[in-house]
C-alpha cells in the first residue's frame, strides 16, 4: 500500500500545518485586542490636538506656519506604512497597489517621488520598483513607539519645509472593523483650513501667547503632524492583526477541508486494496 502510505504522510503534514495556523490565529486574536485598544486610546488625543491647532490657526492669521505654505516643487512625498511580517492576507498588497497607482500618475506628469517607508514589506517593495527612499524604519514590533517614527518623518518634513517637496501624502491601512480594513492615501502637508477645522468648533478663540505666537504654533503643528502619523501606524497595526487572524482562520478551515478529502481518498484506496486481496483469495480457492 505505497499509495496509502503516501496519503497518510500528506494527512500528517496538513495536520501539522493546521496546528501552526490555529496557533497563529489565536496569537493574532490576542494581539488584535491590544492593538485596537491602543488605536482607540490615541484617537481622543489626535482630535484634541486638531481642535487646538485649528483654533490657533484662525486666531492668529498674520502668522503662517511653514506646514501651511504651498510649494511648487517637482517632487511629491509619500509616507508609506506597511507591516514587517506577512501572512496577513491582502493588507499590504492593497495599500502598495494604491501607492503604485499614485507613482504611475506622477511619472505620467513628469514629476518625481520621495518616499519614507515604515515596515519591512513596504521598504522592500519600494526598493524593488526603484522608488527613492529617503528614510525608513523597520522592526516596529507590536506597539508603535514615537521615538522610532520621529527620525524618518523629520527627513520628509524638512524636505517640505525647504521647498523640495510640494505635497506629502500619508499611506496606510485604516481599521474599520475586524473583517474590513481599507487602504487610505490622504494629504498630510500642506495643512489646509479644512483639515484643521474641528467638528466641535463653533466659535473663534483668542489666545495670549507665551513666549510668542510663532513658537507656540510651530510646536503645536509639529505635534499635530506627529500625532497623525502615530495614529496611522496604530491603525495599521490593528488592521494587521485583524487581517492575520482572519487569514489564519481561513487557512485552518481550508486545512480541515483538505484533511477530510485526503481521508476520504485514503479510505477508498484502502477499501479497494482489501477488495482486491479478497478477490484474489476467492479466485485461488476456487482454482483449488
């Protein structure tokens, strides 16, 4: 029963794979809850900073922060947030496809692109397609740390402030729910009045600045941009764990289906072999 032995080996192999995917599903489910808690905890801070920044930008119109100025540079900046590991379905593929479409449109317009990569998948992809990666950060782990994000982002912010980049876009996967995550490409710089306008702001504020308006607004808008990037990384991590849990559950279910089919084939093969042996015994007894 060489065929039966081969089928038993396949069944054993698939069963081992099923154990691995089941374990990865449970680990992803545990990490997903923590990632969602961090993501939701960061949202109120981002909203409050946006509200204060919007009030300050309206209360002091004589000062314009560099992040709110427009430039006519021939290059466009992209901050691409992806994962360090795979096995999370089409999460990275979707956001990288959106970035690729943007880069093709820029190339058709005769413009260039400067990119910042967060995550090993995006960094490797941008290098493969020949995009200019001005800075990157990989190995972010399961929890976003602002000190790992500020350095690479500062390179892009300095390029915008110096007028070498006309616009900066933030590309990441937004967490909708456990079963749905959608790729997002949103404008980060220049900051517009619409992006700074808070939904809860119904009136204008007047402030007394210490030491002066420029210093306060400079620091606040920098914190605002950093908060947006931190929130994007937190959303992407929550999306990663959700997508990995769903992908591993699908892999576990598929492994179970394959095992059932292989067992059916094995039983049919074994039954055919037994029937053949019985037929040979009966034929031999009849010949005697």
